[in-house]
């Protein structure tokens, strides 16, 4: 113990340097965790978080009774997570390898520059762009096809629309992280494979892809804790928060945002929020545990 | 990657003759590039297309009638637009610089060997990624406990420190800055602060550039905190202005009680096609202009490693 204090005093400069970010994390991330007790209360703004009436599990009961809303938004959240993660990871890797393999280096660079641009456009702006494509009267798609499809009132189309928007927005930037790994691969490996007569495909399969695995694992692990969280802008802005589409577009995060803006039913909202946080934590611990069993090197902690 | 390895790679690639496979690959990547860039191009074209033309013929990559109407109607926001620009620039600059400084100090501290608290600080950093209170708890704590409402701090602090960014900075310090260099500085009598500010920080530049640019983008594009917390006009950032424009269009479209005079003033149509696209340009242009200067740091500066030290 004495050694610990001695060590901390010796490193006091490091304590001081870590302090500002420590305080921001404490006040912005840690203190709000106490707000999760709201899930067990009938929240009254005037009485505050710890003064409100305790109602036990009543909020959860209500949430489960309102089966449709809750089940639908949970299902949507999880399915979109799976869809986006699977398609996204695959495309990120394919694009990264393709650009890395291209012999036309300058062109590859320019194309990459263009691909990354969409990530810089906020969803508040993206929704105007999506509108230009899918509006029933003036939209580019309907005009080109000569049809009159009312995308904004047909929930069935939205999983595809959202997937396309997500791929459009995030793939270019997502591939950059993988490119940084590809740039670090020892080129002598390729040269040796070349001498041994391996063709391009074999080189990609046996050298490129395996070297990406640790990065893929880290990125997946980091994302698992967010299974219950979504890219709120995609679901709130791009759909124009359209009630007719909720069946396929309402996710937990957009539901909570709506409830806060309407400032109604904080109790049920808090229950949904609690559910979201706890499930995320459990999944993350489980995923990390599994990875550590199989490949301890790649585990996050 | 060392410079030698890079040169070797270039030679290795260009030594090959270009075959059919390369042409097919090029076409595929080109196709995907068009997929990514075309919608952005449509924004620019539509912003300078005639409002009535779009109204009658729809959005098009090749509109027949061009006009500056869209840009004119953006300028009509006048002072509010200028004010929103200032708010967004202020929040972006202050937030990014503050975040970079305190996150790199944190990353530096937890990567020191022999610093016993660094284990605890690493875990403290990691937990918010595993578990957090969510939007609602944040909203209630910020507004009722901290008493912050309609305050620019609510736009700055929530995006200031993120676990992911500290991990990126920490990985860069661990992988790309030789520990001997910092030890040597200490032996030569440089204090801890001096070592950090004069040795580590300058060497961290590629990572700071990449992380800083992504942070700046996140600040620039943040609409959610603004929607939740900002109420007064003089604190409204650009993204909230964009949302408000959308809301007022919807209001006008769904509301038949809008006086005829007001409708006539808008040319009998609600300016919603070229003018919204022009607004989008005004909002995204600054990032597009700055981005090419930072792109070179992207691959080098963004590497993610494990958090465990």
C-alpha cells in the first residue's frame, strides 16, 4: 500500500495530466449511470432522481404489456445491428483489399477520397438527399422508372433503404481502419509467396485475410456492447420520424429520443433504457469471455 | 511501416504487368465510387436547378433549367445563418482542441510504464463503452442536477472524450513513438510535462490530425444534443437550423390555414427542393473543403489496438 502511494506521488505529473479527461468521463459518463434507477421509479421532475416515488418493477411490467411496441423496437434494433455489422464488415474488408490491390495507385487514392465523403454528411442533411431519390412525385427513382411508389408510407421498403444509406455513408471511411492494417503487412511475405508461385488469390487468402482477423475481432468486440444502441440519425432523421414506418424503422434509441422530446412516460422510457444498458453490458462481457477462451491475444480486456 | 518497406511495396506492385484482373477490379471500385459520389453530386446539381423545374419534372442529374433561386433563399435566413455558423464553428473548434489536449494527456499517462494507477485509469476509460446510462439518464442528470439547459457546454462536453479516440491515441503512442526517446528525455532532465509537450505531442501529430478531424466532423454534424437541449435562436447550430427548415416545410405542407398572402410570397410553392439542397451545401461545404488536407493522415493516424496495457 505504501508502495502504491509512493508510486502515485512519483507519477503525480501523470495523475495531473489524466485528471481533466477523468473528470469529463466522471461527470458525462459515470454520474448519469445513477439515472438508471429511474427505471424503478415514478419520476417526478420536481422531486428529482432520488426523491421520486419507488414503484419497483411496475415500469417493466408496463413495458412488457405494451408488447407490440417493445418487441418490435427490440427486434428492429437487433436485426439492424446484425444486418449492418455483417454487411458493413464484409464490405469494409472487400473495399480495403480492392483498393490495396489496385495497381493504379493515384486513381485508387482519388476514388478513396470520393468514397469517404458521405461519412462527413450529417443525417440531418442526408435525409434531404434520400428524399431527392425516393420522393413519390419528384424522386429520382420514381422518375427514372416511370413509377409512383410511395416509399414514405410503405414500411416494407425501409430495411433496404436504410441498408443502402448505411452502406453508402459508412463503407468508405470504415475501410480506412482496415487499410491501416494492410499497410502494415510485411511485404516480404508477399515476395516470398510470389517466389513460391502463389497467385494473387492465394496471397489474399493466406496472407491478407489472416492479418486482418485481429482487427476484425477488435472492431466486432467494440460493437457488441452497442447491439441495443443504433445510429439514431439513420432511424430518426432519414425516415423523417414517420409513424407509418415504425413497424420496420423504430429502434430503442429513436423511441427514447421521441419520448424525451414529448417528455412523457419517463418511467417506461427509463425501463427501456435500463434494458438497453444491461443487455449491452452482458453481451459485451459474454463476447469478450468467448474470444478470450478461443484466442486470448485478440480479447479486449 | 518503415519508409523502406513502403518503397519496396511500390516497386513490388508496379513491377507487375497490368492484367485483365486489374481492369475488372478497377471497374468494380470505380462503380462503387460512383455509387458513393453520385448522391453528393445530385445535391450540387439540384441546388442550382430551378425550383419550378424540379417541382414539375422531379430531381435530375441533367436539369434543363438552372437558377440561383436556391442560393437566394438560403441567404434569406440572413443573420440566423451567420449566427448558426458562428455557434457551430465555436463548438467545433473549442471542443476539438480541448478534447485532443485532454485525451492525449490521458492516453500518455495510461501508457507510462511503472505507473501503478494506469491499470485503474484504463479500466475507468473502458467501462463507459461497456455500460452507460443512455440518453434519458443523461438528459435528466444534465438538466436537473447540473442545471444545464440551453447551454453550449451541452454541445461541447458530451462529445469531448470518447473511449475509442483515447484508444487510438494510446495505440499510436505505444506503437509509433519509441519509449526510449521519452526515457532519454527524462534522463536528460526534462520533466514529465516537458517530455509530453515537447517530445510526445509533436510526434503524435498524424494521430492528432486524424482523430481531430473525425472529432471536428462529429461536432459539426451533431444534431441530437442540439435538438434535446438548445432552445434559443442565438445558440442554434447549423444542424438544428437544418432540422427546423425541414419542420417548417412539413408544417406548411400539412397546414391549410397558411394565409394566401404568405403562400403567394413564396411563389405559390413552398421552397423545398433547390433551396433545401442549397442549404445542405452551405452546411457541408466547410468540411468538404478542409477534408483533403487531412486525408493523408487517415491511414497512418488511425490504428486501433487493444486497451489492456
